[in-house]
């Protein structure tokens, strides 16, 4: 089992770093080969440059992007670990996928995903708890983005887990969170691809695009 872990947090003392260490240890103990992408330490360029965008036509990718694309193709599953900031994933995590999952690599010009059968398991930390998160639609906001990123590009499972009120909960609760994180990634080994499914409807929308139903055709 090959797993890419994409980590997006700038502070090594964060709970996200605790999740990273716990998850990587668990994956390796279950026999996975793991590649960690610490976006801050990698100094991954989050800016979409003109040449990056031109690659949708030229297929000429920067060395940085080519390496990430190769590792995506190598992987059976991707794990993402990040905080939720202003009801969204950090901008540099979204930018990573914007650049790596560009048209022509992750999906073709008709919208058909080219990364069929892969899986993604995402862990997000929140600074607050419900009912605020539910009332402000933050869960839905994350789910919609993840479904668009991964459902549209052909992933068969798009699983997401949230950890609430991380700065103020007790150490005992954080310990429980870490245990829940190990159980969450255990699904990579214990559940068959397609058993978990997707939150939204990107796969359906893709089929409609291919048939022309969303392009004014009958």
C-alpha cells in the first residue's frame, strides 16, 4: 500500500503535527510505504504561474509539479492533515492541489477524472465547536471543496474527519482524538475501495458533462 500524506501547518508544536506523527506511525505499522509532503518545509510554491497554467495545453510542468504528480500516481491513497481557517482549508493546501491536479493531468478537457480508483482521507482541526460549526456551514464548505477536488478527478472514496475545539480541550480529549485518527486511517486497510463513498455529487456531474447535459445539449 502506497500512501502520500500532505501536511499543511507551519508550527511543529501544533496538534496537527501530533496527528501527522500518529498517522504516519500507524500507516507504517500497518505495512504502508509512506511519503510525507510537508508543504511548509518543502517551500512548495503556492502561486499559479503563467507557465503552470499554460501546462493545461503544453503538458510542460515545472520540476516541482512533476515530482508531486509522479507521487500522486504512485499512491493508492492520499491523507491530508490541516487546520480549518476561516471556514476553509489553508490556502497553500488548496494551491497545492490547484497546481498538481491541473487540467490534463487529473482530469481531461471534458471533465472526466484521470485518477480513477484512488482514495483520500482528510483530517481537519477546528478551533471552535458545534453548534457554531454546523450553524455557519463550515462542515458543508469543506465537504464541497473536497468532493470537487477528489470526486471530480476520479477518487472512489472521499472521507473527511473533523476535530473540534482543539486549543481548549483537555489532554485526555486530545489523546482520544489521536486514537480516533488511527481508526480513521485504518479504513485504508480495513475497508475496500468504494465502500466509504463520497459526500457530494461530483461523479454524477462529471457524467452529465460528458453527456452534454450541462452544456446546453439535450
